[in-house]
C-alpha cells in the first residue's frame, strides 16, 4: 500500500497525468462553488420544512432523524471512495456525473410518498453530493497551483459551503411547499452539470489497481449500523438491539481497517493517521458535524414547535447565523499567513460553544429575540470553521491526493453530522421536561463537544 511521504510539489506534479492547467480557472472556481452551494442547499432544505415533510409523509417522531440523516449518510459512506475515483479516473468526469445525479435524485425526492422512499432519495442525493464535493477541491488544487491562488480559491469554496447552508432553508421556506423546492434545486444542479461539462478541464493522478469497493461497502454498512443505533436509542439506550447495532458498527470498522491495509488502492492511506495535521483536519471535521451541524439541523424544527414560528420566519431567523457564517468564511482568507488554519479552527469551536451557551433558556421562555446574540456569535465561529477546514484538508496530504484529503475530512464531517442529528433529536425529544428543556440539554451537549474539539485541535499542534 502506498504510504504518505513528504514529496515536493514538483515531484507530486510529475506523478500526475501530464495536462495543462485549465485556461479558465475562474470558471473552475465558479462552477465548483455553485455546485457545492446547490449540494449544501439540498442538504439543509429539510431544516425548516421538517414538520411539513413529516406530516405529509406520516413520519412518527421516532423516525424523523432519518429524514435529516439520509443525505449525510450517503455523503459519509461514499466521500472517500469518490475522492479516490476522482483522482484516478478524472476529477471533471466524477464532478459532472455527481452534479447531474444530484439534480435527478433531488427531483425524484419531490415525488416520494413515504418516509423510507424519501430517505432512500436523500441517501442517493448524499452519494451524488459526495462525488461532486470530493472532486471539486481536486479540480481547484489542479487549476490553482500557487499557494496564494489556492488560498484564495479554497477560501471562496469554503464560503459557498456557508452560502448553501444559508440559502437552503430560505429557499425551502419561500416555496409553496417542500416538493416545489426540491424541483427547483434539482433543475439548478442539472444546469450546473451541463455548464461544467462544457467549461471544466480534466485532471487526474492515476494509481494502479481497482476502486476499493470492499472498503466502501464495509464502511457504509458500519455507518448505517451506527446511525440506526443512535436513532433507535431515543426509545432506550440499554436495549439489546442498540447494543447489537453498536457492536456491528465496531466490527465492521475493524474489518474496514483490515481491508484498507491489504488493498493496493485503499480509500484512505491509514499511514496518514500518524501525521498530526491530517489528524487535526479529520477530528475537526468530525466535531464540526457532531457539535455544529447536529444541533443546527434540528434546532429550527424545535423552534417552530416551541415558539410557534412559521417555516419562513424560522428561515429568516437562522439566516442571521448562516449568513454571518458565509460572510466570515469569505473574508477569513485574509487571516492566512497571520492566523494558521489550526488556530482558526480552535477559535471557531470556542465561539460556537459561547454562542450556544448564550441561547440557553430562549426556547423555554418562548422568546426568539433571546436567540439573536448566540446566533451572531455562533455564526462567526461557523464561518471560521468553514474557511479553515478545506484549506487544512488539502494541506494535510500531498497535492496529487487532494481528493483523498478532502474526502477524508468531509467524510468525518458527515459521520459527525449523522451522529449529531440523531443524538440531538434523542436528547431533545426524550427529556421529561418537554421539548424546550430538551433543547437546552442538547445545546449543553453541543457546547461541550465544541470545547473538546477546540482542545483536541490545540493538542494536535505540529512539533
């Protein structure tokens, strides 16, 4: 198995297929950012429409985590293999295929009539999003080879992650119903795919061997078992099925590690786990999903059910958080050279913790105004996270393996998201004090996880 080593940028470029950089790097950045924004809009669309979707599909409270977790499950299961496929078989090819598939599966999601069909459509959307997200950073690294250009491009790309998160709930709340919003997003993805096929240039870093399908299968099944355990845990954590699912997840992850060590073309080079920068990138992605995405994916639904806001009012309120995240991520690239990405991550996690703690008691008091200071502080923290994560991801691996570095960080981000959503719903809905009290408990857990994340990033500083 190929091992990570400190090759120079010249040596790395020599390993890639000889191809000229794109004549239109601006087009590359524009289209990859647009596709990323659409993927994140699709991801966050159910945040404010969850009550309507659940009512339309007759989804019980205990199963609502699946409505939110379908897309992150597909993302987490396929991001690593998608990154490897993009590096080996063509980043543009995988990017265009993923963006087109996202459009088609999103449109199909609008036609579903049951919880499980909707969940399957969401998993397919996540798989398609994995292809475009994992390949987009590889395309950017290829077309922006200089450190200065790469810094600018990854900063813009990270800002569009926040932008998609911001616009998704707003678009869903503005549409006549949730089905129409899915149709609009599907059409947008198909349009971006068509433009990408026309304007993007191809690049790859081929390796000998076949795609690591065994690794993808074992890893995906491990995630399904973990998410199922966390989702069913709401009805009692000490039941035998929960223990069996958790045990199955652990066993499958162990099998995955064995498969990766024996594979000639692994989804992830386990030797990277010895490097602190890669560990910092991966752990930060995991805790971003657990602490940030997990809480803010379900908080809008809690707000509607406790304070009584409409879907559109909730979307405008959370635009304060997500809009600030977008603005901060877009400007945070100016900090590069003065504030390392690792330090930006630590500050981002600390700000999230402070913001969430400032929101305690707001839902119990029935006051959305009390949420505003916390949303502002947490929004700034989220922007710093979204700006630093992609830069650290591509810096933590050789340039020729940018797809794998991006895929690894984002995989753990969406694993954390799956677990975070399931955990947030379990905590918020199983509290004996009602939803408002449960929301406060979920916020405390989110803040605690963010503090652990900040400490881990600091502890993983490079020697």
